[in-house]
């Protein structure tokens, strides 16, 4: 796969948002879901992943699976998202022909992921977040802006991103964001509408 078209907003959901919040977000127009579950046993995650696949397919949205290549393959997900300590991208590419995204935390990791064929990179956390338990210190805007200039594949900013940040992110050349709490906390429908209006 060469340069897949990625929607500008990725909504990260865990099992507790399935199906209600997930469906509200999809109905409101979200076109890219990442299913990220850190708490449940693998068998449970597989079950939820099948449901997410059904719902995202119904709404014609892209689905990427966090961490688990076997589950991504089993449910025919569009993509997989891997961290620095997950399966190496070289190995994932041998078994999976879909979209591969890699989490990065500095320019070196971003360049390395790009060189190894990542279709997009995640970069962050930009701001403080409680969604990721082991999140690093917030990185702020400066390095993000540099990474967006130096990296050719889509750079997805992540971590504590809320609607009030979208204007600045756009202005610095950031074209993609991933969020959980920015959409899932509060009124999901109006959060999606705000994100779409400000960042599409
Ligand atoms: N990776 C870096 S920050 C983060 C992940 C998965 C959490 C994103 O969630 P939120 O609620 O948008 O900060
Ligand atoms: Mg991971």
C-alpha cells in the first residue's frame, strides 16, 4: 500500500465506548477509528474488535487496531498501530499489507519509522493526558512543527488534544490529529461537530 488517504481526525476508542459513544461519533461524521484496549484479555479484545469492524464498515470509516497484529488480521482491519516496544514494523510488514502507523516521540524515531515504511506516524504526547497511563512528558508545539516539516508521511499529533488547540495545530502545518478525551468526554456529537468544523 502506498500513501493511503487518511481522514484528518482519528478517534481512539476503548471497549467501554462500544457501541454507544462509538456509534454517536460515527453518525456525527468521524471517518477514522483506532480501537485501543489496554485492560481486557486478548479474547475479549478480539470480540470487541469484530463489533468495531462491523460498525465502522457500516459507516464507511477506516479502522486501525492498536498493538495487536493478530487481531487486526483476524478482523480484516484497515490498519495496525504499533508503539516503539511493539512488534517491529519490518516484521509486521511481512504479515500485513494494510496501513501501518508507528508511535514516535522524537525526530529520530519519526525518521526511522518513515524509512522503514510507516504509512503514518503518531507524535506526542503534545499535551498532558490521563488516557495513556505511561505517557511521557508533554512535548508541546515546537518539535511537532519541525517534525511536520521534515516528515513526508502523515504526522498525527496525539495527547491531550482538544478543540481549542485545532486552530494552532492547523496553522503550524499539522494536518492530522488523534484524540480520545477531546471527543469522548462530554457531548460526543457536538465534540465531533466542533472537530470537523475546525480541522477538516
Ligand atoms: N498515545 C500518546 S497520548 C495518548 C496515546 C494513546 C492518549 C490520547 O488520548 P487523549 O485523551 O486524546 O489524550
Ligand atoms: Mg502499543
